[in-house]
C-alpha cells in the first residue's frame, strides 16, 4: 500500500496506502495488514484522461 502510493506520487498520482485503522477487517479478508491497501478517490468530475494516467502509472509501478 504505502510503497505503491509513494511510487504513484512520483507519477503525479495522489493516493494513500496503509491499513487505514482497519487491521481486523483487512486480516479477515486475507490482506496482510503490514502491506496494507491502496486507497484512491474518484468523483463525478474525474476525467477519462486522469483515469488513463492512473492506469498507465499502475502499469509502470506494478
């Protein structure tokens, strides 16, 4: 989570990574709380270009 978020920040993508105080639910879903998850927010005015930028950055990072 946090490592991927930092990598995406270098691509100009702002997001969060971590456990977001949800360690027990993450563990119940089989997610390692130490790795955490990636959190992205989208709104009604998020453009297709912004989504494309995110997808391209994820291709580079993952």
